């Protein structure tokens, strides 16, 4: 899944957090919902202005970010 057509960053929206293009729904919000046990269907029901592809793009964006970055939040992991 190519996330680049679905995810954007605009400093004027949510202080520049990555969002689903054309919305104010952040990648962070999608990740939080998944971490809380929500299914894709739950997310789509609660946020009807996004698509299944948008949700997958958010997950792919986060996965790519972690693959490419060389940092580890050691304090978070060991807490």
C-alpha cells in the first residue's frame, strides 16, 4: 500500500501531525484506536469520512517510519 496519496502533513492542521488527506484525522488517532482493540470496521463506522485504504495507509506510514528511523524510545520501552 502506497500511503503517500493518503497521508499529508500541514503545519496549520493539528500542529503538523500526519493526517489522512482532506481530514483532521491523525495517523496517531488511528494507531491509538487500533492499540485500544478497535477493528478497521470500528474505525470506519466511527469516522465515516475515511476509507479502508486510508486506515491501511496510516498503518503503513507508521510501519515505514519505524523501518527508516534509527531511534528507539528506550525510556518508553524500559518503563
